[in-house]
C-alpha cells in the first residue's frame, strides 16, 4: 500500500513531551518534565460521593445520550462563576468540551482554512501548536517578555499581515510561567480592537494564583474579538476531560456543528459528576488548598535554584500556575543538558518543542506542581551540578 496518510497528519510530529514522559517512567528519576496537577490534591472522597449521588438520584438517565452544548446546569454554574469575578457570560454562550484541548480542535475546524495566519506566543503551549498544525495554519510567533508579548512586534505583524487568530495564555503561561501585565493587555486590546483578528484566550490556570492581583481578561477588554477557553483539569481533575469554550452566538452556532461532527457531546456522566461535586462542596476552599501547595512548591524551587544554579542562568518567577521557565547562557544546548540530567536521574522538558521554527534553543521548562518539596530540593541540586559542570 502506498502512502495512505493525509498531508494534514503527515506534517505533524508526535508530542515530544509524551515521548519524554516515557523516559521518565523510571521511578528513580525525579521528573520536572510532566505537566501534571498534584495527585494528592484530587478530591477523591468528594468525587466518590458525587458519583454515587448522581447514580442514586438520576439513575439510568445519566447513562443516556445528551445535548451537544453540554449539561445546562454545569453551563449555568460556569456562567455564575464568571459573574462572581465580574465577567458577564450567558450560559447559552458556553459550550462544554472534552477538555480545552478539544476547544482548539473545534476552533480549528470552525475557523481555519489551510494557510490561515495565527499569532502564537514564543514559546507557546505545544498542545495548541499541535492542533493548529493539523489545520495547516501559518504561525507567527511573538516572543514573550516578562510582562506579556512584545507589542511592537504585534503591531508590525498585524499591520503587515491578515491575521486570523491570536492564541495566548495570559495567566501563568505554559511553558513560560509569566503573566501579561495590565498595560500589556491594554495595548494588545487597543491594537486588535478594529481588526478581524480573533483572540483565543486560553485560561486553564487563571484560578491558581498565589501572588499578585487578578488582571482583566481579554474577554472583558474586547469581548467582540475574544473566544475564552476554560477547564476543570487544573481545579478539579484532568481525567474527566471537561472544559469549555465561551464564544459569541454566531461562532457558537458553528462550534456546535463541529462538536456534533466530532463526538456528539462531551461525556455526560462526567459532566453530571463534576456538577454534583461543585454543587455539594466549596470549590473556593479546594482551590485555596491547591494555591497554597503550589505556591509553597514554587517557593522551594526558586530558593533551590538560587542556591544551586550558576548565576548566568535566568528564570521566571511565576505568580501562579505550575511552571517555571529557565533560560541558559547562549551556546549551552538544553538537549545536551537533558541527556546529562537523565544520567543524574533528573528530567525536565528542553525548550525546543515550544517553538515552531527554532532548534537547540537554550531554554527549559520546569514543573513544580507534581513533585514534593524535599524531592524538588534534591532534583534542583542535581540539575545545578549538571549545569555547573557543563559551564565550567
Ligand atoms: C495552556 C494549556 N491549555 C490547555 C491545556 C489542556 O487542558 P485540558 O486538560 O483542559 O484539555 C493545557 C494542559 O496542560 C495547557 O497547559
């Protein structure tokens, strides 16, 4: 048989992180590579009670097909949560998806033709790069600074090119760990205000803030131009694969067609359990526990970096989320650091997969949410030894 594969799939590589995670399955390796929430914080007992209650009260109905838009009460809960934060969203404008990852796919199906131009952050979340690549879009990466994206470059690109989408993670970015300042958000909003560019504002970490003040969402600043993505993965549990898209009615109408074509609807039983859990428990208390734990883990990692990394190494100091981004001195290959680090039984993700057109970039992503504090200290010390020996 000849080449049976579509051009669409042939051009897209496998997720590099999934490949790395295979390497780190060895339990003796301390891994800062994953992007996993801390399993010790999953609300196991509460979920068990919620699942039983759903089965006891709704019985066979929860095993039936359901609506493509998602469980109405869950959509209403999400709208009310936004309202409590000053963001006005009608439940009708919320589509429940199989994680925000499916949100990218539905948006790709709905909005992207081959060759359409997308601005992404550099470095960018590789799950989004992978999905948008399948739709054969043309990427325009804009470097991240400590305060957001470089708005001079944004101005230049949006003046010269017809940009369809701008995909961004303004809060506690994955992988950069940075957040856009209010000023950066305002400039971006004013640059895109009367343009046809749609902002895809991906906010899976927004609730996980342990420092600083909440910043306005693009959905508040320019709602007409913004599609907002959210997820329960980081505040309840990722295995449910439940997230959502907030979009204006004309986009929603097409997204529902794409959703039906993809999977009819998101797992209904899962939606009911999540709703029951949210209804019967205090989610703010739960989120506060996660914030405290991650904030502490982040502090421990930063202290250990200060103590153990060579001075030339730079790193971000996230105000929330799960990742910290390290920039090595020019000329030091993060891939080579990775090879040596694995020998010392410590792993991270080298920067390359977060870029669309660069190789051997001297950057690396460290995850602090899924490793306990003592292990963070040991792992960072080992990594410091590798870096010192490579720099000497
Ligand atoms: C920035 C970003 N967007 C989206 C996702 C996918 O999340 P979900 O589990 O909701 O599909 C992740 C997962 O790590 C992420 O980091």
